[in-house]
């Protein structure tokens, strides 16, 4: 039994010696893969973070432009409304004071020049 044990022990030692360089190489490969995996994850996180930041900036810029446009439109409308109210008051006031309504005109004023009789002494 002891001889069998010595033989097997020698074989184990020989296999371990052959296996040591392979094991070191395997561990190095695993480390490289692990580093590459973590680098890829970090790069993906960075891309995702940049995309999220770009989306946030774009949304902010769009909302800023919309707000500014709405403010400009509101100012124009307010200015036009204020201007329109002043004109309407002025027009109504002038019309009411200067020109009587068409219905209020006497029948003589409603006739056109063609309907009016010719003046004496006018050339025909």
C-alpha cells in the first residue's frame, strides 16, 4: 500500500508542477477578462450618463424656447389688445360725433349725383 501511495504521490507532484504555469496563465486570463468587463461597464455607464445629461439639457432648452416664445406671443397679444381697445374707442367716438348713421340721413343726401337734377347754367 505504501508503495502504491508513493507512486501516486509522485504522479500528483508531477501533475501539480505541470499545472502551476497553466493555472497562473488561467488566472491572468480571468483577470484580463474581469478588467475588460469592468472597463466596458464603466464605459456603458458613462455613455448612459452622458445621454441622460443630453436629454435633460435638450428638454430644458426646448422648454426655455417655448416659454420665451409664449411670453413674446403674450406680449404681442397684450400690446395688440391694448392698441385695439384704444383704436376702437377712438373710432367709435369719431364716428358717433362726426358722421351720423346712414339711417339718420335725410332722403336728399341719400341720392347720388346721377339722380340729382342738373343745376341751371351748367354745361350739358
